[in-house]
């Protein structure tokens, strides 16, 4: 139709385009996939060993153990400490009330008791003062979740852990690249759990996870537990599980690890534009303790009219998500916790909304998100 100008609507702004992220490295990913396929070795081989070395070095710790997923990583840390005698059935683990349910599930799967506490209202992470108040005679560990990619207050939590002789465990499932004073997430506690779910800052092309630690005894225990409790074939030290990061995913993660620093830097740039550009009386932007330490897995704002704002953004072709609509202590899975009153946690879960963010989000898309947020009209 020569001479006819066709008007087209702008493309939607996706929440996260995982396909586009992987497409940038497609040639390398396909090459290493072919290498693994041709090798004939698909479980507990050289690709996994190499990734464990590289990821441990990147985190700044001596040991990394690849496992099946992020939940298993958390659960196996606790199970490993049970095997080593540092935890016992019925012991309490302090966890954030404001977190994904995996933090709770890892605790209860080990027949330990999650003790949820309210978050710091600025960062949404564990509040050290409330943690101190929750420590009791059965408390044996603190689980610090680096929610949305921002480090919890690790110096304060580490001081509490030392004072009360508690384990300090990092749930770093969203924190690949978060850092403070030259130390990355995973290098602050006794052990840390990472997830490589495809949507994470370091995402596999399937599921995966890792435990990182400076504790050689724990690393050895987790390595055995993930493999049926075995270090030597058909010899079983523990009643273990089958949770191994496979060779293909390890090889793919080795490729993507090379680009992670640059991708986190882009996330920080997008977050800075949002924080500078969004100006709305009813939209509360995320609090940041230190800009350079946040990995920005998610950019989560608060709005008392959250559902209306999400509908408004959708009408403008902008996809958003709610992380998370129901807190763990209100889930049917935990009826024994329904009596708890965690008003700040509950209010956050009614108000939070995650905007698009990721290493392939372009400048024009960021501008559209900012403009749409500023144009939002609150319902009467």
C-alpha cells in the first residue's frame, strides 16, 4: 500500500523478557549446549565442577555446591547443619514475615519452626531490632532474606548472631550482584542459598540453585546430601535427596555469569531513572540504604490503590506483577501461624507492585513506564 501511512500501537512493555535476555547470548549458549550433549556426561561432571569454582570465586567464598533449585539450596543448608549437630528438630529460625514462602518452607521441611518478624519499613528487609526482640531460648538461626535484591542489614544481624551464638543464613535467591563494601551477597553469613530460576538476575534455562559457604564441613555435607547422602557411589553417609544442578544448566550458567555484572549495572541504571522520574503523591518509591549495593532483581513500589494502578499500567501496555499478594503466615499451608498479627507485612502485601526491570529494558520503555505512573489518577 504505497503512500499510505499505517498507524500502529506501540508494543507492550513486558515485565521481563527472558527470551530476549538469552537471545543476546544465543550463539554461546547453543555452543556450550552442544558441547555438553556431545560429552555424554550430564550429571556431576566437569561443567558443574567448573561452575561451582567460578560462582564461588564470583561471590568471594571458598565453596559453592550446585543443587536442583533455590528452595533445595535453603533446605539443604538447614539439613546440613542438622547433620552437623548445629540444629535440632523443634529449634526456631527467625525469618522475615515479608518474604516468598520458600523461606518458610525450607525451615518447616526440616522440622524446624519459622518465627516471622516484621520488616524494616524502609527496605522491607529484616529489622534487626525486631529480630533481637524475637530471640528466645529455642532460637538457633537467623535467615536474612535479601528481598528484591537489596542486602539486609548484615552487619547488625551478624552482630546479633555472634552475641547469641546463632547461625546466620542468607536467602540470596534474588540478590545475585548485591554488594556492600566490596563484599557480595553470599559472603556475609555462615551460608547462603541462591536460585537460578530463569527470571533471576543469573537465570538458567530451567531450574537450578546453589549453596555458597566458607564452612568446608557444611559444603561437604550439602554435596553429599544432594546426591542421596553419598560421597562415594553406593556408600551413603546420610539419608539424602536427589537435588543436583545438571551439567547442561551449569554450562549455560557459566556463559551467563560472564555478563552478570554488566546486566546488574543496567538494572541499577533503570532503577535510578525510575527513582528520579516517578513523581506521584500516591506512589511510594522503594527505600534504598545504598544505591550501589542493590541488585534490583525487582523494582517494587507501594501504592494504596495498587490494583487500580496495575490496571492503569496495563491499559497503557505496561505489564507489572505483585510480589507477593498473600504473606506466608496467612497462607493455607501455615494454619498454625494464622493467629499472628504482622500489620506492616500485611499492608505491604496489599500495596506492593513490581514495575518492569531487566537488562533488555530499553530507554524508551523506561520513559513510558515513568510517564504512565505519573499520569495515574487515583480512584475516588
